[in-house]
C-alpha cells in the first residue's frame, strides 16, 4: 500500500465505522426528498431559511396549484410569490424559481431536469451550479437524492458533525469542504453519512450544547476526546 493510500485509508476506515453506527441509530431516512430532480431542486429552494412544516406545506400547495412546472414558468410572478409566501423570502425565491425554469426551458426545450440522468456527474454537477442561485450543496443534494450519484452534500449539521469527528477543520471553507469530505468518505458511505449526520446534528450534536453524554460516537470524536 502506497503512502497516499495509507493516508486515505485511515479517515475512510473511520468514516465507515461512523456511517455504520449512525445508520444503526437513524436508519438512513430520506427526509422526504424527491425522486424527480426538478421536484427536489424546488423542494430545497423552498426549504431554505424556513421551518420544516412550513416548506412542506408550501411545496404541496404549489404542486396542487400547478401540476406541471411549465405552468409555474408561465405563471405571473405575483401569483407565484403569493402561493409560496408561507415559506418565507418569497420575494427572493419566486424570481429565482422562475429564472431557473426559464433557463432549463431554454436549454432542454421543456421544464425538466431529466436530461441530467444521462450526464456523468462531472457534467451534471457544474450544470446545476450554473443555474441561478444554485449553490454546491443544493446541486449535490439533487444529485444524491434524485439521481443516485455517490456525492456528499455538506449542510450546516453535516459540517458540524464532520468537524467534531476530525474529518475537516474550521479553516476549510466553501467548496473545498465538499472536496475534502468526499476524499475522506468513500462513495459507498456518502449517502448514509449525509442523511444520518443530518439527523445526528439535529438530535444530539447540537451547535451550542452538544449532548455528548448521549452520543454513540464519543470514541471516534476528536471534539469529545479533546474536551474530556
């Protein structure tokens, strides 16, 4: 085994243990994410900066009001803002959704992201990031949940858990975090690490007052080991 392989193996072996433990605790839930990639993208946009119940309700209302996304593309902006108002920031989200739909329609001739299924991840991810207001984490969520790609989205909870476990540190920010964690966590472990670290961050590994006494990861956690 080369020196590079040994350096990669250590965090990946640890990540596999973490992924197994978290899966046993949370069961790798889907968090109600969508199988259609454009459904998922809209679902994520509506979820930003709002509560779970709020955006779930608004998403269902929007789907009921507009059975196809092309109807939303042609919908007056004022009506779309009113329809999604409960999700918060409708003055930002509605124009973004409309701009994304116009761009997709221009690129593919219809309002769908189904063509991404035929693209390799190396092309599908940059395309998603090129859409108005779509960040790396959102793109990777669409790729992982809807297109079954072995990528690793990093949200606030996942980042906090990963940092405390020692897979990355405070100095690594932005897109570099995704790159570093995908190097540390093997493709086969990325889905369950993401969804279960998200659950763990909400339930136990809180930002201000982590409940370490309830945590099953203390033997593997650098944060816990350094503070006890």
